């Protein structure tokens, strides 16, 4: 199971990092982290909570993953965070990701939230995507 989960995250990272639209917003190389380094430059994105459900059929094991991407921005107002969510949507919604060792059945936008962080300066958006895979 862990290979399927990691390989899906890697496919998402690769697709986002290769996008010139994402690079225009998050730099080159794109500031997308699994673990945010100390002093990370804003804006950036980080993989967040992951929810996994079985997606088996009669013959094959599979998973539906609700993968969250946290977006952090210090832009005055929510526009930058919203633009990053849009860029992630443009890259990932109904994308044909190459997930090592898995057959991708679907990658779809699952929703987003935007709020001001407790410090009153930082905007945090969470973009969620449903990724359904089965063993190849």
C-alpha cells in the first residue's frame, strides 16, 4: 500500500513541478515540499493530510486517495493563494498522471478552502484532489 501512496504523491509532484504556470507562481524549481524547510520563501506549497479508502474490484486492489496540498502565501489578500489553487487545478484536474506500478483511473479536483492564518498575515489555501489507482 505505501508504494501506491508514495508513487501517486510523486506523480503529483512531478506534474506540478514541470508546469510553467506553477513555476511562475512558486519559482523554479517550484517550492513544493513534503517537509517544509526552515525559513522557506513564500509562497510555497506542501503536501498535507492524506485520506485513503480502498478501491478494490473483484480482481484488483486499489485506493482512492484524497490528497491535500497546503498553499502558504504572504501576499496582501487571497489572490495569490487563489491563483496557485487555480494552477494546481489546471495541472491536475482530469490529468493523465503516470503513477509508477499503478493504473490511474482518475485524478480530479475534490475542493479547496482558503483562510487567513492565526498570525493575520499569512493566507493558507488547501486544494484537495481525488486520485484513484489500482495495481497494474
